[in-house]
């Protein structure tokens, strides 16, 4: 047991020592990278700055490489080197996950260097920036719409791209977010009791996204909203609104006869028919 304990203690010490070596090595590399950047900038030699930037780029030191690319960029404006330098700098920002800044740099690049050998990669990264910035359906979907435009353009321009299937999957995912957002917007009206607005919103959502996976839910809430709108209306509007509710009900059961909501909506439809029959008899007797 003593020998085992001694051996275990030695292993723990060696692991700890190795950990210190890794930490010190990381600090040394970071310090060296910083010194490379500072030294290159101090020289004032754009060729040297560019060479050091390229060295850092090739070793994936994206932040430091970008700093040096930006330092010498103005020198190479209007020269053949501006193309590659601008692309490398934009890619550094992309690799650093600075999506907004990368998107602006890549958009500028693709407009200025439309015939560059890097153009497919630039436009692919541009589309990816908006994809990664696209928020959850609960939030504003302006960026999602921009992502869909960018990805659609990429698919159209580069149908033979090796990444085409990935971009098509992203397009499907983003379209799903817009579908979900349209449902959530309409559902919000329902939740706060604005049933008339909910009916309009659900109808618009189904018209815009007829293949939405939320279609059954939207038709259900449209019918439910119509029932509650009628039940809470002034007497002069109730007859017409119960009739409208029945239209929604028959449309729903025609499309989803096996839905879990059929019984619930059936009871509401019965109430609506009773109200309609009662009031029509009253009208006939007047």
C-alpha cells in the first residue's frame, strides 16, 4: 500500500508540474504573439507587417493577424494585394465570431471583388454570418429574413458548391423560424384576448406559410377565437359571428377529422348552432 501511495503521489506531482508547463507555455506564446504584433507595427514597413500578419493568419492567431492586416491595409489600397488582404482580414473576423463586423467586411469585399478567386468563400461566409446572427423565433426576425436572402443568393450562384446541402438545410431551418414567429405573433393576440386581431393574424400566417407545421394549431385557435369573439360580442353582432365560427369549425374538422381538438370544438359548435337556431326562430316570430 505504501509503494502504491508513493507512486500515486509522484503521478499527481508530475501532472501538476505538466499543468504549470502548459500554462507558462501558453503565456509565452501569447506574449510572443503580442511582441510580434508590436514589433511589426513599430517597423513601419508595410511588407514586413503583411508578412507577419500572414504568418499569424496561417497559425490561426486571428485577432493578432487582423490587427496587422488592418495596419497595412491602407498602403495596399488599389493594388493587386488589396484583394487577398481584404479577404484574409474579413475571414479573421469571421473566425473570431464577430458576425456583425465580419458581415460588413464580407459584403464590402464581395461588392468590390466580384471576380476574385475567393468570392465563393466570401459569399458563403457572408451568408453564414447572418445565419449565426439569426435569433430564436421569440425575437425580431429581421436578421433571419436577411439570412434567407443571403443563403438563397448563394445557392442560386453556386449550385455546385460542396456545401450546397448544408446551405439548403440552413434555409429550411430559417424558414421554420419565420413560420414559428408568425404563429407566435398571432398567438399573442389570442393570449391577451384580442380575438378579432388573432383571427386576422392566424389567417395571414396560414396564407403566407400554408405548409407550416403549426397549421393545425393555427386553425384550432382561429376557431376558438371566433367562438370567444362571438360569445363576448354585443347581441347585435353575435348571430353573424357564431355563423362565422361554424365556418371555421367545419373547415377545421374537414382538414383534421382525427384531431384531439374535435370534441372540444364540437361542443362549441353545438352552442353556436343552438344560439343560431334560437335567434332565427325569434326573428321568424317577430
